[in-house]
C-alpha cells in the first residue's frame, strides 16, 4: 500500500471516529429514553449518568435522570437532579412541578 493510501485511510479513520463521538450523546439519549419507556429505570439512569459525565449542561438529561430516580423511589437522588436541572432551566414548569412532587 502506498504512503498516500495509508495517510488517506488514517484521515478517514480519524474523521469517522470524530463523527461517531459526536453522535454518541444523541444515541445514548435515545437509548436511555427507550429504556425509560420500557420501564427499565435502572438502565435508563445508567445511560443518563453516563451522559452527565460527559456534559453537565443539559437540563433535559438531569430532569430525565431525576424522573428515573423518582420511579426507583430514590427520592434524595431525584431531588438533587431536579435541582440541577432547575439551575440550568429555572423557568421550566415541568421541573418545578416534579421537584415539588418529590
């Protein structure tokens, strides 16, 4: 294989990995949502926790994680995550409502 072909393959590999990394949060969010809909709240919580480990700025992820913990009757964790979501989206009525319920 020529040197040019090897360089081309390496460049393609780097860009394909970069696009996969960019898609990963959306895929994980979708996977977590599917687990939640299937009432597999533990699996959904794990996926949301992983998302939070990579990005702590998404109120929707904290809100969904809080909902999982609420369904698992882990109210302390639920409240903490509703509060984190509220800090990122202070006017979100759903977050405010669910925080009051928890």
